[in-house]
């Protein structure tokens, strides 16, 4: 919906003109779109209805995993205060992981235990950092 230049795609509850920024004029291919991707950082104070959350979680279960193990657990947290309390811990965990991945010995150990493909996924997608 956000990327359709003809505004032919509509999502119930969202407005192309109000909820999304206009795409740059130079967007004319999939690669250009991906390279100029946007993230929404201002969220509305409207709770997501339970049936929509269930549809999202159900859709996630059909997404192919990027690496084994194929076991996935999904926890939906709607308590805003719990999320606010958890955020510093999550940031700290990722900060520590980034610090560890900068150490060549730790990278070697993780690559050996996780395998080269899984390590590349961790390093390039979960925690991008310089080698």
C-alpha cells in the first residue's frame, strides 16, 4: 500500500494520503524501493484488535525461516508498561552482542558453533556490525 504509485492497494483502517509519506520520484524499480525503504517510528495510540493480531501471527507461521532450528515461538505483548520496562534490557542485550561480535575470537567461536550460514545471518541481519 505504501509503495503502490497508483494507490491501487488499500488496507482497512489506513489511508494512503495520511498514513504514509510520498515516495521519491526516483522510485521506479524494486531495488530502488528496497534501497529507500522507510520505517514508521510514530505509532498511533490505537490498540490492534485481537483478531488482527491473530491473523498476523498466523501469517508469520507460514514465513520460511532463515536458518535452523525451524522451531519458532511468538509472544504477543500488549501491555505498554511491560514493553517500556523490557526495552532497556533488550537494548543492553543487543549492545553486548555487538561488542562480542567485534572480538575476532568470539566471532570464530560463534561461527564454529552456529555454522557459517547462520553466523552470516546473525552478523548481517540481526546485528549488523563491522568485521
